[in-house]
């Protein structure tokens, strides 16, 4: 019997909204977002990158819109993309309206740098309501509303939250509540506190992000730590891992974070030991070769790659498939049973063969 995966926390109860076909808020899975790095006006390149992100499992994609040429391209991109497209608007309110008219699934506005944003809220709310377009209020530490900067002196958690809640209240005055909020900061500690404040003070869905998180290694850790701290409290409805790396990497990391918290079904999971003085095989190479050989596997599969007999048989038995190595040989386990013992040089190919066979069984069942 398959046991239900333990949940990390009950989700915070939120309003719900639809970003195109993707439901956002409590009651819907936490979704993974990313952002294209192409010039949006280059429709083909942008659609090509969106297709790559879609294949990697991206749920919602955001595109920048810094010029009229980009705004003109939104309609074609929104129509042809297989996943909902969010237009990202800074500085120019006219592009908010263009994005809504173009049929984007949502529009992200940065109230800190859109000219006279507060004066435009009534018109934006009316246009968004007419088209059924949700708005994300995206506050960012680097472009915090000057009024909040003057009040707090820097982008504190309170300043970030207050900026977002102020803008949300302006939309609420026009009875517009199809809002999602983000308050990004590059410091995970500040960011976590800002989202906690928001979670206490409103019931809008929240989009999590550590902004300018850095290159892949640092950005992955910052995002995983911050998202883990928040998701542990049930806070967070969509996530974006910002990395100075190709956006497909952001999506992979996002999925891995959600899978680690059992917020997404686990797919391929390699349980490999760190190796130590008892190791009787090269665990690093073995784990890398097995991971590479099984890349892209879509069925849930837990594969244990263990260096010796201390924990090897135990972990290998618990996994769908595993190897406990020692004395130049590998004991291959499938569903808890030793099915064969192979020489070390055949461990990788045997594991991959058995994994493929198990995957076929799962797909046919
Ligand atoms: S399984 Fe064996 S080799 Fe791997 S870390 Fe544990 S004791 Fe060391």
C-alpha cells in the first residue's frame, strides 16, 4: 500500500484567482514560475524559450515589457504560449493597459517605479476587471516606493509589506481583489519576515521570491532556505527561484524545492550516501552516472546508491531500486529484494536497465 506523503504544513487560507488556466491560492498546488531572458519583441526567440520552460515544467512564465515593441509582441506571445504569460511592467502605466488588452494572463506591476501609480489604480482595476486579468503587486527592495523609503530609511520587512498592502488597499477601494502580492528582497531573513507580515495582514495569494539571489549555487540555497521557512508555515502560492543562470535551471530548482517538501509528487529521487572512509566504491561517480542516465525520468522512482554495507542494504531495501556496494561488487535491490549481484563496472548499467523496466511497469499500470 502506498502511504500518503506527510505534509509540511496546512496551507494558509487565501483568496483564489486564475492566472490563465492555472489556479493560484489555497486549494491549488503551489506553482512554479520563471521569467524569459529574451528580448520580448523577438517573438520567435521568446516563444522558443517559453517552450523550453514549458518542457521543464514551468507553470507560469513572465516576460519583460520595457518598450512599445515589446508591448506590441505580447498578443502573439500570449496567444501562442502553452502556459499563461504574465507581463512585467515597470515605469510606464501605458504598458499595463497594453498587456491587459493583449490578453496576458496577468500583469505584474511595480508600484514603486510606475509613474503616478496611485492615480492610475482606478483605471487599471477597471481594465483588469473587464478582461478578467489578475494583477500582481510586485514590490521589490531595489525599487521601493520613495515614500516608504523616506519613512523607514531602508527596505525593511515592514516597509516592503506596507508598500504592497497600501497598493492593495487602493485596488480594494475599487472593489478589485484579483491580486497576488510579492515583496522581494535579496536577504532571505528580511524577505521571510516581510511575507510573514503580509500573511498576518491579508488573505491575498503570495508569490515568493528572493530577488537577485545570485549565481546558481548561492541562489539555490537562498531560495530553498527562504521558501522552506515560509512554506513550512503554509505561506506561498507561487514561487520563482531567481538565478543568474538560464531560466530552465530556475524551474528545475523550483520543482526540487517543492518536491523536497512533498508539495509536488517526487519524481526521480537519488538517495546517495556522502561516502566516507568505509566506502568500497567511488560513490560520487556512481551517483553522478546514475543521475545522468536517468535524467528526465517522469515516473516517481527512488534510487539508492550506497557506498558500503553499513547503511547500504537498509537504504537500498527502502528504495524502489538500489545498490549496496562492497568488495568490487554491487548487490542490486528491487522493491526490497536482492535480485542480483553484479561486478562494480556493471552497477550503473544494471541500475539504469532496472530503472527503465520499473518505469515501464509504472507507465503501463
Ligand atoms: S553508506 Fe557506507 S560509505 Fe556511505 S557514508 Fe555510510 S558508512 Fe560511509
